[in-house]
């Protein structure tokens, strides 16, 4: 089920959640005033997905488990533009950038840098050494673990920019 208009109340809630999860101003960066949105609702009327009506791309999905967002590539692009380096980023070496860009898993041995404020299971954006967006996903470890472990998954990639 989708809502025809902007849905002022849903938009207000989406911005509040984004500000809480990603920091002050993230709500406006993800869901700016000048854009129309499509809200896809669950059968019970709760917000499920938010899409940009102009291009049809999914910006974010609201997880029922904890009430926080997972990002689509469009949402990752918007946050990447808004957030200053290194905020919310896991930096991978250039050797694996094409693999991750195509949706491949980001492993610890390839992590160059990481935002020290990230916590395990946070939604993150994955970038290369030049801060080019590669993917969006879920951090599986703490920043210190990502930097020091030689084995294991650093970020479970949801969407690579070429697969998103």
C-alpha cells in the first residue's frame, strides 16, 4: 500500500528517525523539502519503505525489529554527500573496490580506515580510498576489530552501487 501525497506526518517521523540514527540534519539530507516521496506501508499502516517519487528509487526501509532505517543506494548517495569524512564510513582498499561495488562482502583484511564512532550492527556506507561510494550495509564488528582482524566480515553489504 502506498500513500499518494507527501504524507506530512510520515515525512516528519522519517526525518526524526534519520536525525536520531545518522545525526542532526540527516533527515533533511535524506528527505529534502523539494522532493516528493512515496511511502509504502505495511498492512497495519506502519511505514515500511520510502521512495523518491521522481526517480522511483528506494531511499530507505524501516526495520520493524528496531525502528531504524536500512539504506538503499539512493539513501547512501544522499548521506555520503551530506556527512563529512569519515562519518559513517568504512574505507576499503582500492584493490577490492570493484568487488564491493558489485555487491561483494567487505572483509576485515581490506579495511583501510573506519569511523571510530561506528558500533557493530550500525548501518554504514562503504567507500574506497578516495571516498567514492561503493556500497551500503551493516557493520558486523567494532571499528577496532575491523582495523586489526585479518579474517572475517567487516561489513555485510546490502547493496553495491552497481547492483543497487
